[in-house]
C-alpha cells in the first residue's frame, strides 16, 4: 500500500486567529495531518512567542520553546485587523478558507465585523471554531461568558482539581496546560466533524468549545459519583476508589506507578515479588477487601520494592504487570519507546545552531500519516507568500507594509 505522508487533511486551508495554547494546539493538530494552517497574527505577534524556554545561544529570540511546541507546521501572516485594509485582507483570505479557529474573548471579532455572522456571508461553507473559557452563545450562553480564563480556572471549575491531590485541603492541578490542550483536542475533533459535514452539504457552521466543558467531559468520576450516589468525589491521591493495588509505590531510587487490582494480576505481582503469602491473607483475599485495606497493602508491597531499583523492577515487571517508573524529562528522551514511535521529532529553531525536539504526532495512521514537517514560523514569515497566492502584486503588499497594516519577516 502506498502512503501519503502529506496527511489526510491535505487540501484544506485553516485560518488560525489564535494565541496562547488552547487555540494554537487545536490548529496544530489540523496542521500535523496536512491542513494548510495560516496563522493570522497581530503586528506584535502571538504573546506566546515571548514565553521561554530559550536556548543559551539564541540571540534572536523569534520565539521560545512553548511557542514551538504548539505552532509547528504553520505559516504566519501578520496584519492589523483594527485597520480597514487589514480587515479587507482577512476577508479575502476567508473566501478561500475551509475553516477558521479563534480564541479571543467573546465578541471581540464580532465588534470588528469579523464574527461568524459576518464571515459566513463571505463564505457560507466556512467552519468557524471558537475556544473560550466558558464558551460562546451557540452552545448555551453561560453567565460567565465574558469572564477570562486560564488552564487552572478550567481545571478548578470543570472538576479535576477537586479530585486531584492527596486530600481535599490541598487541591492540585494536573501538570502541563491540560485545560488548554484538552479543549484544543475537542475543538480539533469538532472542526474536522464540521468540515466533513460542509464537504457533504456545502454548509459551514459554528463550533463552540468551552475549556470548562472540556474538562467536565473527562471528569467521569465526579459526574458518576454525584449523579448515582449524591456524593461529591474527593481526592484519593494517585489511586482510584475500589482498586488496589493501584497507585504509586516507593522504590530504592524513587517512585513507580503500578496497577494490579484484579486477582490474576495481584497473584502474579505477589509471586514476582517473592511474597506469595499475601495472596492468602484474609485482608487481601479479593478485590473489594484489598481496597478496604489498600494502605496496609501498599505498606506490605513497599517492604519489598524499597530494596529494588526502578531498573530492577522494570526487568521484573516488564510485560507482566502494568507498571512504569515516574519518568523525568531525561528518562523520556532516553526511552526507546518514544524513539520507536517518533514522539520526539527534531526541528530547526531560528537563531540556534542545534535542532530541537518537539512533542510528536500521537495519532498514527497507516495510509495518511501526519508528520512534523517544519518548525514554527517567524512572525509574518509568510506574509508576502500568502498574499501572492491571493493574486496580490508586490506593489500592493509593499504599500501595506509601509503603512503599518502588515508585517513581513525574512524567510
């Protein structure tokens, strides 16, 4: 079978009017799978460009590592949408676009005459996706629609922080920007679904995604506990109520994660650790009883594991018991799994001498695989190229550059 390494979304053009993480992560998912994503930035650029980390030898600082991680495979055009000429330029881009993604505050683009109702008059098949902390009006108008939000706000209101951590007095957010990336994933799914509908009917639509809704959609423990029992779930550390052993265990050189709650798994774990007597002790005899006594069970297991290293246990448990060391960044970069799955591809970073790794494409497709084709763009790096594709001549572009409507950077 022949593969198409240009991706299954090749031929689609997406306008990316996003900043920070949630919106750029959504459009990057589309770009990874072949869509031509045009990042439309303000003249000063996406503020995420100024976020680190930076390489020590990077004197130019066109952008940092966080921007690189959510803007690869895109082209950049920089324009002033507050100007009439800038708005006219965007409308010309919209005429030939399949989709548009934005994550401004509710109403910002509409006040510029660039909201969905305005754009669908120019292009009825346009799929218009917005990502906001509490959504827009299409999916139900929240009383918090105009509130600003960040990742931690979404995690707090959506249910994750209420069940994450050791106890209710010390809530903890999930590491990384999951409130952004999860909503970005849902937005990418919604965008592709709407694009398929537009292909079949010729009609675009508004895709309305709220960060808080996205977190709640993955808070199954919170919803089911209250819906079925009227109980608000509370933090239980790294475990899941009803399952033991399931969580983290101390070892000689750190901590590991382990999950062997069902009888066959637990019996094998006991045998591998050289303590088969645990299988027959009354307080560990079946799955329900093991959960009731999970603190004592963990202590018994740690009596053995504290004498062994992570490497020892990888050799012992690998392929037998669900297990993993708690990896550091260094260990992730060294593990052969991520190399085999091409999950740390390298790209150029302007201003630095060495290639840099970015997170890879997790969705593997046999015929139309996505890929990391090129680095994130400099601000306005493709301004001339994109406008030339619309049929603009160099003189017209030069006039708008000189008047401050556009910014263009050398490729």
